[in-house]
C-alpha cells in the first residue's frame, strides 16, 4: 500500500511539473526559443525518430482507464524498480524483453505474465516507466511486433 502511494505521489508530481512547464512556456515565449536551443539537438521522449508525436496518456486519462478496468498497463522498468513501487494492476515487462514478449503466442504470454495477451489492434495498451524514456522506447518497438495502437504514460 505504501509503495502504491509513493508511486501515485510521483505520478502526481510529474503531472504537476509538466503542467507548470507547459504554462510557463506558453506565457513566456522568449524562454521557449532559448530552451529549444538546448533541446532540439536530441530526440524528445514524446517524438519518434521521424519527429512524429507519440500517443501520450495523461494522468486523468490513465486514472479513468484504471477505474474502468480498460487498460493493459505495462511497467517497462527493471524488476527491482517495479518491486519498489508500481501502479496497481501494472504488469512488469522490462524494456529489454518488450519486443520478445510482444511476439509470444497468446498462450505463452498468459503463462509468463499471468494476464491475457494484448491483441494487435487493442487501443488500451499503455507502457510506463520512471521518466518516460523507456516507455517511449517500448512504444517505438511495439510496431515491429505488430502493435500499432500503443500509448505511453
């Protein structure tokens, strides 16, 4: 229970920081230009290598999906990180095995993860991690296994 509270606190903090950053950027456009000089050299975690935006689930959306039990939530952190705290209902699928795991037969997936295998056309597949970097990498790897509808949190 404590681990779940810690994880939810982290998520709320992250959401608050993102909201403040967005509001600051909108109200101080000159800062955006300066900030962009430092950020455009590398790939942003919400863009793929072609610059396309990823499908990002917000905290309120994830909360609704969880309460409606309409989410297949995969924590792509390492097992020790997962044990320290996680979102309830999340399944640990470390980034290093995402591609292999998504290619498993439904039977083997069920056996390994003790949950129903996601379908190739499911719209409720969500990957998450600590900062968003690994979840974006998992989301980027999913299409090679035939999953084009994934999202990241």
